[in-house]
C-alpha cells in the first residue's frame, strides 16, 4: 500500500485556518472567564432575618441626625462601612431591570470612593457588577456623583453601563411619572452624566443640606446643615 503524501502547502493552509479559528475562540473564552471571575473583595453581608430593620439605622444613624439637627449649627454625619452594609443587605426584594436581577449588594468605602457591588443574575450567568463612585462637592456647593468606572467581573463596561443606565432612567421616569427634579432623579442623572445637583434631603420637619463630604477608609463623613421647613402660607377669602 502506498503511503499518501502530505501536501506541505495544503497542511500549512489547514494549520493557518485552525489558527484563525482558535484565536477568536481563545479571546471569547478569556472574556467570558474575566466576566465570570468575581472580585476578590466581594463578600456581601448575609442577614439571618432580612425582615428586621437595621438597628444601626434605627438606634444610631437616625437618632444622631435627629438630635444634631435640633441645633442651629453644622454637624457631621458619620456612616460606617459596616453600618451601610447592614442597611443595604436588608433590602427585601432584588432590583429587576428587564432580564437582569440585581441582588446581594455590598459597599466598600475607601479614602477616595464608594465601591458598590452586586450580583447581576441573567438567564445564562450571574457575574458581579462593580461601580466605583466618587462624591464631589463643587465650588458652587453642588454635589456630583462621578462614576470612575464600572465593571462586569473583571471587564470594564463604563460607557456601556452609562448608556444602558440612561435608557433605563428615561423608561423609569416615563413609567413612574416621577418629576425630573425629584431627588432620586437628580441622583440618577448625576451618576449617568455627572450632572451637579443641590444636596438637600428632607428629614421630618427639616431640610438637610450637605456642604462637605470626606471619604475615609471604612466610613463617610458628611458635614450637614439643618434648616426648618417653613409651612406653606395659605390665604383665606373673607
């Protein structure tokens, strides 16, 4: 039996074809691996009874704000990383956006930013979404929530995330009928487009204005001024 000769030219073409097929396959598999690879510091707090309100919120944070707001002078509100995670871990229902369910949130506070992580569950996988945000009070006293970067697993998706967030925000406004000047809407626009807004929040009969934000490891220190909300005057016709 004669041995079939191997055509060197044909063998080279087949090898080249397999090479062109293997390169994109390796790239795709690498991207998938990086997306599914969770951040090393992702370790969300597990709460035994999620229906119980955070004691950090009711026994420490709210009383501290209420007591200090009674005085006519600025005061500091300190939010610890441990306390913040105790609050957000008790969210009873996951957040749903179209075919994605966000759950198991975690916050990490550094000297420069607030890092928020959550599991983004889809039909095919459950990668970890990470958003790195720096709060900035500008020279006009307005607050900007600047997104430094966003990542899915280890893959950066900042521009894509902002584009998706913009579409979701507009859908939310239309669906809920929320006023564009609503504080939640202002926060969303700042995260998406770096739009500054007046950092004023209603707290019972007071409006709290943030004048300074200092980031430290494992805590946020916000300097706040409280102003009593004046009741709306009513005119009577006699």
